C-alpha cells in the first residue's frame, strides 16, 4: 500500500536515500597519515541519522552498529561519499545500510572503503520509542537487502544469547587446559 497524504504508514526506500560527500582534510588524519577511523565512524553515524530521521519523521538515535570493516585506507585529499538507505524496519527501529567510497580526485580512482549497518531507534518529543513507517520495497535489490537485514538481526539475537551463556569455569585445572596454546601465562 503506497504512502500518500491519506496513508503515511509506508514510505519507499527511495524517499530517504541519503548521500553525504566530504573532502578529507589534513586535520582528519591519524599518526599514520591516513584518515582516522573515528572520523569515518562519525560521518557514518551522521548519514545514518539523516536517512533514518527522514524515513521515521522523528528524531532517531543509534542503538547499535553491526561490524565496521575498514577495507581500504582513505587518504588526505580524497573525496569520501557515504550512501545510506533504509534496509529494514521493525516497529520502532530501522536498519540503515551504509556504503562508503573514496575517490582520489587527481586520478579518479574510486575505492569501496567501508560497509556497515546501523540500527537506529525513532524517538518522540518525550524521548520515548515511536513506531516508524513501514517500508515499500521498490525492486529486487531492496527485497534482498530487507531479507539479509532480517537474517542479520536473527544472527545477532542468537549471538547475544550465546554471549550470555559464557561463564568462567570454577575449576582452575579446566581454566589452565583452556589456555593451552594461547599467548598468555597465569602469574
């Protein structure tokens, strides 16, 4: 059911797609002369906010970030573009897929540097979670992204459950056996 003034309960993915492009300047660099990962994370958080807030029509906060892999270094002088789209919506949350590319404006070389998924939660004026519009999937690519995001969510829930089950063994001998072959010693 398409969104309209009479039915704002669904919005197409294209409605909130967002691109932010920024020139990487020397003050963004780390000790190695490359762009600091924290700068890129900050830009990803910014584009995730814009994309999610546009879809939700409300303020959105970052709830979690699923893996950030730095695939290629970003150089001072590169033009970095962050492309974001809503990949999945729950009741109050949205998963924003982000693709980051850097372009050397002298050579025109373009590198895919990062992909990440930000889970954002919509909030009302009282800072309470608020329902977000449903998502109109406009093509097969968007259907694939939605299904993959749903699967990542399931895997993440299973992982959280498994982490809760991690316990330190009470038996000191078992602990020593578990550490055999590891790069540590017990003092």
